[in-house]
C-alpha cells in the first residue's frame, strides 16, 4: 500500500492544491485527511468545496468540533472567520466526519491522540516560555513513554501498526518499543503559531512549504517520506493581511512566528489559530 497523509489545511487552498499535485506524481493509492480543515482567515468555504468533491477518507479535528459546537462569541478569531462563510452543506459535511478512523487493519487515524483532539501526540508543551526566541519556545518532542501512553490501545499488538496524527503541525515520526509507528505529516496550510494550552508555547517549522507525508508498506514495514512542497505562500500571506491577521501572514511567509496573536479568546487550545 502506498498512502499519503495530509492534515491541518486550515483553509489554505493554494497549499492544498500544490500538495495534491505533488501526491499525484507519486502513484498513491489512498489519501487520508487528518482534520483541522477549514479554520483560519484564508479560503475556508472554497477549501470545503474542493475536499467535498474529492471524497477523501477524512476525520474531524478540534476545529471541526469547535465550529459545530461553540457559540460564536466563544470562538477563536480563526473559527469565527470560518463560521461566517460556511453554508449548511459545509456544516453537514463537517458533522459527518468521525473523530478517528481505522483505515485498515494496520492503519489508525486520529487528529491529536486516539483519546483527545486537543493533546499533541509527539510533542509536549513545557513551562518556561519566555518569548518568541529560538530555543525558548515552550514545547519539546514527546518521549517514547509519553507517546506510548497517548497511543493507548490503538493498534496495540499489531506488528507494523501505523498511527497517523496531526494537530501540532510538526512533521515527525516516532517508533514505539512495541513496533507501532506514529507519523505526523505536518501541516498543509500553516507553518507557525503561538498557543497557551497547558503552557504558553510556539510552534515553528522554519520554512513556509506545505507539508504532508508519503508512506509505503513493504516486507519490512512502513517507509515514510516527509514532504515539503513549494507553493505561492505570498498569495496566502496577502490574504491573511487583508483579513487583518498579521500573525498568520508572518507564519505563512516564513514558517516562523513573528507577530503574536492579538486579543483572540484563549478558552480552547486552538485560540491562536
């Protein structure tokens, strides 16, 4: 099986189109979408239309849940922007998406972890954030023990179990001691953000390229390629500037956090996105 995983598109339609074109050049059998699909100041409704037509196996992330359940006054700025442009058909599609998905006997999909759409799987926020400086971003890679606990019973006992996750926007893979492989393909649409869930922290991938993962099952197990795809990120950044989101514009242009999120609500993990 040759599989592509995309995640955290956040309404960035040019990035999605570039990733889909790249995937098309790699003879992929299936594409799975790991959630956080529309939320942001970019092209939410248009992205929904594109993906609805494709009919990919898709799960809901925390933003899908928030868009459908939170009152507008409690939404983050990104969710509120998207909520205003969604049509009933878009909401019906979002409501149909499951929180997790067994893609096959060997492949399990979740957004955050199997138990939570708000918890990072392969990263752990830590105290000590002291600004947007390199090396002081308040988040570290998860330990194998942490990741094993978060995996729980998902594919436990499956010799070459592949668990796909998103949410943190960080392309990363980790093999557990029991053989399960956890892969985060990174974010298609947003390469940097600040957040304060658990502890204040910053996520930065260091380049504006759209990210996704290619996986191929061979006799010895899964081979994984983390892809970084060039696209017109300046157009996306201009869109964010037009929508009064300079924090998004900075991250879209560079993959680094420049200006921080302003006065958006912080009641949910995704308040800054």
